C-alpha cells in the first residue's frame, strides 16, 4: 500500500435561414429568453478546462499530443454518461463497458441479450454479445474473495474478455480456490502473477504525512462540518494514530480506518492546517479537483504520491479484489499507473475528477507496474465527508452540504450511486454515474449524471 498526506495549502442551412427570417419578422415582444442549455458530459466534468499538469503527464505517459489528450478527456466523459444510461436501460443483461483508442473515441457496451444490440448501437456505441453478465461474474468473484489467500492475491472481472481473472502467486493456487468455492472453471482465466502486491507504506493530495516511523500520502482534502482533514488509505493508520505533515509539523489524527476489507480512512487536521481543492501535480503545481465522478474502464487516470510524484496510466478494471498478507481488500480499481512505497494513500485523478486513494501494487516507476486504488466516493459516504472542490464553498443563500434543495429530495453533499432516485423541481431523476452532489450539479443541469424519469 502507498501512504501519503495532503498539504493545506449539413446544419441545414435552409432551415436556419427560415428560422432567422422568422425571428427578424417577429415583434420584439415575441422574443423570450431561452432556457439555459443543459451541460454536456464534457462540460460537467470540465474536460476542456483540464490543467496543463494533467495534459502534460498524459502526453508523457500515454504518448499523446495535447489535442489528443483534450479529445480523450471529452470522449471519456461522454462514454461514461452513455454507458451509465445503457446500463440502466438493459438492467441485468449488462456485461460491462469500456473505451478504446488513443483518444478513447470508441465505446463498447456488452450484453447477454441479443435484443439489446440495436439499442446499444443507436447510442453510437459498439455492441458486443457475450455469455456472462457482469452481475454473474461479480457474484462468482465474491465467492472467491471469501476463501482467498495470498497465494491467489488478485481477482477481477475483465469486461473486455467477459471473464473472471485470478492471479496466482503459486502454481495450482487458483484451481484450489475454485475447488474450495465451487466456482465454475469455465468462468475463469488464471494468470501467473509476476510479483505479489504488497503494502507500500509511507493536506494537498499527494503530499507526504508521517505516523511514527511510517510515511504515507494525502489522498483528497475533505471537510466534515467545520472540521478539515483528508481521505487516505486505511492501512496507513488506525483510529487515534497521530500524524505530522510533510514539514514535520503536528497535523492531526486518524478518526476512523478500515483495513483489510476495504482500504479507507480519514484524518482530522488541527487548526494549523486548511483543506485545499488541489492535488500536487508535476513540479509541485496545483491540479484542481472539481468532483468525484468515477471514470470507465480504459479511461486515463493520473496519480500523485510523495515518493514518485506524478504519473499517469489507464483504468484496467473496477471492483478488483486483492489479498495482501494482512488480508483481502475488495472493491478497489486496478490501473497501469506505477507507484512505490510511500505513495500509499495518495490521489488518483482523471481530468479534474477525484477517483480514489492508492492502496497497493507491484512493480515500480522504473520498469512499470500495476497499482490499485480505493475508490473515493465510498470513503466520502462511509464517513460523511465532503470533498473539497474548486467552487465547493456555498455562497450566501446557497444550500450547504446536507441541506435539501427546495422542492425536492436532492441534496448537495450527498454521495449518490448509479440507480439512486431523487426529486427536484417537481420531477424525478435517476442517477447515472456515482458522484458527490454539489451546488451547480442540480439534476436538470447535468444530464451526464442524472436522467429524468
């Protein structure tokens, strides 16, 4: 696991012409202000406003030009919204979704039901018919998780292959696990692990913090009421563990921690520290955090840590299970981003969207490696935390976190999961992508996140 701290610190021309003529001929009283245009997914996630540090790291680590990096972020935002809508529509037949190509321009959605293929293609996505639903594969994964040992340390669903993958550190470990659980062999691909994942010990995201003789990295600055602090990895400390900052100044203490099972914790800082809406980027530059929308498989993601700094890669699988020597951690995301000891707890960010905190991995940043992050939204939800984002401080008269918006059940500060329903302005909406709600992301304004029913 990797530990870290956060420092406070065509158009049809004829029709267009007719419309213009009609407007010119109409009396002035007939002209009324148009309704505000709903934000696209790329607008909602700030894809076009990605900071130079994000774009430069994507160019370096993913081999992209600047225009390609911008295009990729916009495509990934749109793909996440489309895949979420399709998943809601096809229900239990959904078998996963992913993006491909240097610019993530190709979205594929898999289903177990042939009747769904035309509707998937109608969204602009590629459609793939497969044998196993995502729910069935994840159910089998859960059965393996309950009996797993460090000899079969990693388990995840590979949505591209429509298979459950088990990595084994010792020959025969996967088959013994399947025999013990009764999971069908034809669901599983066994891969020999070159190196077992291990904890990598170690309030701006990515800054170092210290606990006794250990060091970790700050994940994401947060607030809880008037208390400021940060989210980080659970293996970095237990409730009551005291911390000092990157500058060795007394910082705060762990308020709660879960590890193994999950790998999540939060630290409350003392009055000397202030939560900021930033992650430490290349050269120490501040990278803005504007939200917590989890991105799809194949999407780009960058990591900040106090040992190796700023590196990028792609999301390989969500809901991965990893068995460390200390026990099994479930629900983490597998990535191609490298990391090393001391990076634990540090920030993963896609564009400007916080993704999670570093749990562990294998390899290093010289030869490359695989890392896993604990998704951020479950941490926020579990501990009642509010992610610090640019523009997240409510102004006079604005609803604060947890205050209901007038006329509905939607609340700023609430973490919503895909499938949740709320009311707002007299209408009912269903959540398409998990995120923490904030002022400005009201359901009618962000169709990438909410679908009106």
